[in-house]
C-alpha cells in the first residue's frame, strides 16, 4: 500500500480540512499534485513564450521544456524508435486524427473497421463518421456477461476485409483490462492495423509499447494527474509519414506558396498552430510524479483498494454490481435497487463524496446492461480504505433516507 497521507499532502485540493472531500471519480478526471500546478505557473510566471519560433532565450527555454516532455513520454511508455509522440488535446482528438487522416485515405467500400461494444463514445463516433464518409462498414466485438469481450466472436470478426481494430486497453465502465497483446499479435498476423485507447490504462498500469507494438496508442493528460487540454498520440512512423495532416496552419508546414504546400516532419506535421505549451509542460511534471511513485506500486495499491471496495459493496444486498472481469482496474459500476444513480450521486455529494453517475459516454454498454445509467466509483493513488468506508456509510444513509 502507498503512503496515502503523504500523497494527499501533495494535492492542494485535499488540504482543506474544514470540509469532507472524498474523491472517487478519477476515471473522469484526476486531481493534480502541486508539482503539476507549480510547473504550469512557472511557465506563465517566468518563461511564457511560443515554441519553435521565438529566437530569444525564454522562447528557447519553452521549446526545450516542451520537447523534453516528448522524451518523458517515450521513457514512461518505452516507446520504440519506430514510433513518434504527437501532442493533441486529448484521447478524443487523437482518435479523430487517426480516423480522419488515416481512415479517409485508406478505407474503401468493401473494408471494415472493428471496434467493441465496450468503447467510450470517442472511439465510436469518429469511426461512425468515417465509415459513413468512405462507405465502409463498422463492426463490433460484443460484450459477454462478466464485462469482458466475447473472444469467440472476436476471432470470427477479424476478417480479411478488416483494416483496423480500435479498442480500449481498459474499460472506463467495467474496468476490464483487455487482452490487447493477444489482439495486437493476432491483428498483425492478418495485416490489420491496431489502435489502442489507453485513456484509462496509462495512469494505472505499466504500459510497455515496445512490447505491445500497436500501430497507434492514445491517451489523455488530465486522467494521469496532468492538466486538461493535452493528450498524446503515439504512432508508427511509416503510417504517420503517409497520412495527410489532420489540421492545417502554422508550424505543420515546410514550404507554403499560394497554391500548394509541403509538410513539416513528423511529429510537427500533426501539431498545427501554437501548441498546448503550458499543458504539455504540466503533463511532463505529472509523468515525473507518476514515475517517481512507480506504476507497479500504483497498480498494486489500486488493486488492493478495488478488492476492499468490492468486498464491502458485495455485502450490501441493495447494491447491483455490474460485470466481474478477471483482470480489472479500480473501477466499479453499480446501481441501487429502486434509487436512481443520479439521486445517489447528489445525496453522496451532500457529504462531500464525489462519484460519477450517468452513461459514462458508453451508451452501448448501458444498452447491453439494459439500464439508462449506473453509478461508478474509480480509485487513484490518493484514495484509501477509509474513503471506501465513508462511501459505504453514505450509500447506507442514502438508502435509508430515500426508501
Ligand atoms: N472518460 C469517464 O468518465 P478525453 O475526454 O478525450 O480526455 O477522453 C475520452 C475517453 C476516451 N476513452 C476512454 C476509455 C475514456 O474513459 C475517456 C474519458 C471519462 O469515463 C469522461 S467521459
């Protein structure tokens, strides 16, 4: 177990001891340690300048700090030299970039894109849009009851007409950690490209991209203790070279004349306009913070909490738990009998407990479960067993008040 008290001291939001604050919604967005906040402030306070174009010293410092974060991302995820790191605004933009830049050029009528029924909308909608535009089709690997993917059906759905499979590493609803290494290997043997949505995995698991060797891997900064407005796309160079730019503007060009233009080298070809300088630098501080604690330690701590929470929630006969994947992150979806998830969330908030309630931007999962919404708790390094005890008491109080 991590020293949660010490960790909480690093997060200003937990330092107001005058009000109770139990944060169990890190899958939505995580809290930020002071190091991240200070790193962003220090950019604005002492070297706020544009990158790649200012010839004065604060501009050079900003450029160095910005580019250093690319190296930190490479180190954290063991990104092989065959791949490049591109900064985007988040997982959503990263997936849209691939869908538009790769998909528009490469998908044809007889082709299909394979995703799964457990995807977040950001890994569904871009593919709906692009398959419609290209007259290709969109297929889904179905769910099975325990919140895992139906592997038999998955094998049947990997067809010679499948051009790309786009799948989450860890589900934001069930917490399921998908067998992506097997899927990537199988896809590779059939010349199918792979895109892994790592939004829920990177903050909680040690991800080794040299081992996984997916064609694309994407994630968001704000779920991994970093700021909002920044995300990452890691892509295989030979694919990125062939792809058209997603956005056009400053910095992504080599030469522009009035009729046509040529493109900058990757990764800058995909970073049009003034980039998210402060956010990228803040992300760097978050990566250092996570690596300092160690992703294995983080994973073990959260696995302990997950088990503790499951044991407690299972004891309450008014709670319906959804899914039971054998490998899962610290995310638990549930409902109360006769009480809407939104009512539960509002009641818990009265006691300073933050949980998420709704469809979690994963409506196909809600359809599968035959519900309109669920409550969801998700844990992080700053949570401990006491948080779960307070949650369990809050749930009991809500049940006795509303029933
Ligand atoms: N899920 C949740 O509460 P953005 O918004 O681009 O940073 O991330 C989108 C996204 C993509 N994939 C997965 C697996 C995700 O969980 C998310 C964001 C949040 O579950 C907000 S809806």
